[in-house]
């Protein structure tokens, strides 16, 4: 893919193993913002759990805002029959013209793979969705989900090629948010499969949060090496199930500029 100045580079990396990350403390770094006690910080601040039951889900947000950063979080998703549930993990600013960098993990019936749904908003404009089946079981152990957000290169992974005249999330600082909630009107097979509340409470766990905001802390990580590029292409070839850049029915007047 082409590279260029003043183009956003957003790198969404998923580790297939338990990576070692310098861990922050959730007591110092996040606030549980909703859920009436269903979100809990455990193990002296080293782990956080979000819970969903028939009454409510739960969520948290970072105390700090970030304008360009490398964000790491290890997450263990809801195990078993997670149909109807969504675990969201994203960066967002506020207001009608907000910016947002989005992960959503759509639950499924036991034995069926999770779907990872990604999107990016800039100045309130989104509609840049892609979806992948996860090629590993995200419920057996913690896996690292990272966002590398810098101002000077194009997206190389989830978004594909980006046009230099397109809106980018490059001027608004964003907080990190995460939530576990019921979305059985759309999350699993378009809403055909509903949440089985007999399996509640549903629990997602988080650990090893790290945010590097100095460019020196992620220098050299702005480009994929050949092995990473091959892995990316393998994932896109074998596990991508939706790409807005291929949806000509959705965009009858022409695909977005960055898709061309």
C-alpha cells in the first residue's frame, strides 16, 4: 500500500499469544462510569471485569485523553454462548463531529467464531466498517489488542488505502472507552439469535493496559515489516467477511475516495 505524509496511520494489531506488556494500574488510569457495580477493579488494580446481566451492562473510560498514541490492552472476551453481547473497546472524542477508532467484538453461539467489527469516525463521519472472523479463540486467554495512532502515514490494516483529502481523526484528543452490553437486536446473525439470559452474568476481563504517548516510544512501528504484511494479507484473505470498500450496493454513487 502507498505511504505518504500527513496521512493517518492506524495500526490494529492482534497478538495470538500472551504478550508481556508493562502494566498500568486501573485504579489510577480509568473510571468505571456505568453499570451500578457491575464493573469491578480487581487484583490491586491489575485486572478489570465488566459484567452484563438482564438488568444492565457496564463500562469504563480512561482518565486521560490522548492525541496520537500506541494503546495496548489485553482482553479475555465472554466465553461460551455469548450471542447477543457486544464487547466494545474504542477511542473517542465528544460532540456531534467526534472522532472515533473502534473495535467491537460481536458474540456468537458456542463453537461459532467471534466477529471483530471495526470502524473509524472523523469529524462525525463514519461508514468505514470492516468485519473479520477471529482466527483464534479470544475467550481462553488474554490477547493483546493494540491501536497505533500517528498523524503521518496512511492506514495499512483495517481501513485499506486512504486518500489524502479524506477526513482523518488527527485534531481531537480521545479517551479510551470499553463496555459490555446487550445488542441482540443486531449483533448476532442480524438479530436472529437472541441473548440467552440463562447464561448470565456475562463477563469480559481486561488487564495490562498501557498507553505510550511519546513518539519515541513507538518510533519504528509506523510501517509493517514483511512478516507483518504477510500476516495481514493472510487474515484479510481468509477471515474478512465484510469490507465497506467492496460494497458497491451501499455506495451506488461511487466508493469512498480512500477505497480507490
